[in-house]
C-alpha cells in the first residue's frame, strides 16, 4: 500500500507542479512517511484522553497499521512500546526540526544560486 500511496502522490504532484522532479520528491516523502509509521506504530490516538494521559503507556499496544485497508492484517514494529511518551515526543520534534533544516538549506541554496545567475 505504501508504494501505491507514493505513486499516487507523485502523480498528483507532477500534475499540480508540472515537474517530474517535484513528483519524485513528493513520492519519496510519502514513502518515507510510511516506513517511519511502520517503525513507530502503534500509538493509541483513537483511545487518547487527557484524563487518562500518562507519560508511559503502561502496556504493549497491538499493531494498528493496516497492510491494505481497514480489514487487512495490522502491522507495526512498535517503537512506541519500548520508549516513553516523553521520548516519543522528543523524537517527533527532532524529526520535525531536522526536516525543517533540510528544507531551509535547500531553499537557501536555491535562492543563492538564483542570485548568482542573475548577476
């Protein structure tokens, strides 16, 4: 299913941006998201409530990532079963900051290259 979602997102990006490189980047981003979901799932968002919030989940969670559709077998390596919620939150924020840094570096290099070509 990850490949299907990735190809669909890539084709949509090519159609919207009219550039194959954009489609490739979007497709790879969607695929990497699916891989990271497989590593980290399960996490109990459907059963989350602020009243019962705790910094550790207390018990292993069953896999919840469907292979195809809702009724297909569920998978997941369960990273969130072996780390606390604080560590999971720090990991998620760290990945977000890393992604932002990669994006900012790419934008900065492209703007700098555009200025040097115009001069």
